[in-house]
C-alpha cells in the first residue's frame, strides 16, 4: 500500500516537472518572437521630366525684345506654353540674380525632403534671434516675433512664398541641410542652371553676393514645369471657382501659396484680365548708385483655354525707376497672354 502511494507521488512529481518544462519551452519560444522589423524603403526620389520640345514664336520674341528696351538694362525672358511647347525667349540662357525668386527652389527642396522621409509639415522647429535677417530686409516673422519662437514647417514655407519672408527662408534652408542640399535636389530633378549659394542674411550684407545666387530664365521655367508636371491632367480646384490646378499633392500646396503671394501686383499680373490665376514668386534687390540689380517675377499663368504658361521675366542692372521696371514685366506677360490665350 505504501509502495503504491510512493509511486503515485513520484508520478505526480514527474508530471509537474514535465509541465514546468513545457511552460519554460513555451516562454522560450515567446522570447524568440522578433521585436524589430526592417525599415520600409523610402519613397522613390523625384526624377527629371522629359525636356519640352520648344517651338519658338519669332513674332512674339520680336515684340518682347522691343518692350525690354524700356528697362535700359539687361532683361531675360523665357515663356513656354506647357501643353504645346510654343515658346518665346530673350537672353533665356543668361545668368540673372534671383533675389527672392530663390525661395521657391528652397521650398521645393524642403517639401521633397519631408515627402521622402514621411515627415509632417506640421512638425515644429525653433527660430531664434540669431536666425533673424537684419533690419531693412523683409521679415514679418521677425517683426511679429522679435525674440523668436516655435513654428511649423508649413507656416515657414507659407511665410517664405506668400510674404517673401527672409527669416523663414533662412530657417528652411537650415532645416533642409544648407545650400548644398538644395543644389543636390535641383540636380536630381535635372536642373543645373539655378544656383542657391547664400542665406538671405548673407545676401543682405554685400551687394555682390546677390549675383552668386543666380538662375537663367529658362531654368526657372523648367523648375515651374516640374512643379506643374501634371498640367495636362489638371486635378480639382484648390480655390473655389478655379478651373483646375496642375501638380501632385505637394505641388498643389506650393502653387496655392504662390497664388496668394502678396508682392508683385504690378508685375506679371498687372495687365492680365481680372480673375486670371497667376501662381508666382517675385524677387527684388535694392538700388545702388542708381542701378537696381534685380526686379523679377516668375509664375504659372492659367489661360482661358485651360492651358498653362510657365514664364520668367528678370530685369537686371537697370537705371530705370520701379514703375518702368515693373511695367516691362507686365507688358511682356500681356504680350504672351494675347498671343497664346486663344490657341487650341
């Protein structure tokens, strides 16, 4: 009887020991479950667009050359009807100082970085007093927040494009990694004749520095072609009553802010019919010894036939007054409009 009882105790102990082994094995298997997963690949980088086959309009080019004489300086023009390749130019491959036109490639480079890294434009970044451009340079951000603060990337891009804010542009240049990163982005999308070299603060310190940050009119048209790459398949309007806008999600955001851009009412837009949609970015220098280095405007113009004109007009080293310089830009834009607005 005692022997049977001992056998039962030994059997129960053995079963308990086996159960503990099974539990330990199960726990061991749970610990083998992977806790790290491979990082998903980044979205593909933007790639160059095919070059548009240009069809120069000799009559329009002659008209533009006559208008340009009024500036008494160096005038560069490139205009392309994106859907057809009709084009007109004047010194379109020459270098011109960009001034604030360069805020557009900076903004595009930031947008591309955030797209590829899947980061939100609502990410906050700090702005300090050291980031502020000097007095005399345009910066609503500095004027409203002289001690700095935290701002979203979205707000900084809006300030740079809508208000042409120098402080916001410099912070964006820092966020993207500096001028070399902007150049890398431009090279990536196939644009070689735009050079972003300096911050706004640096440009403001020395007259000659602005000439280091240059573009050809044709290169800025190509930049806008890239921004407006879906022009032939315009998607829904971003503004009530608008006939449609070109580009993908990021492009739409940038183009909307360019539509809202406040400087330059007397440049590309001035002589166009009321209600014409113009997404543009201006650039303006100071005047030294009676010479103004840069009076610029680049933009996308929506025609009534729903086609898109990418245009750039640069007026450089001009002794003419501001009214005359801006009138040259406005008259050239109107000549382009009159020539192409009725094309099928």
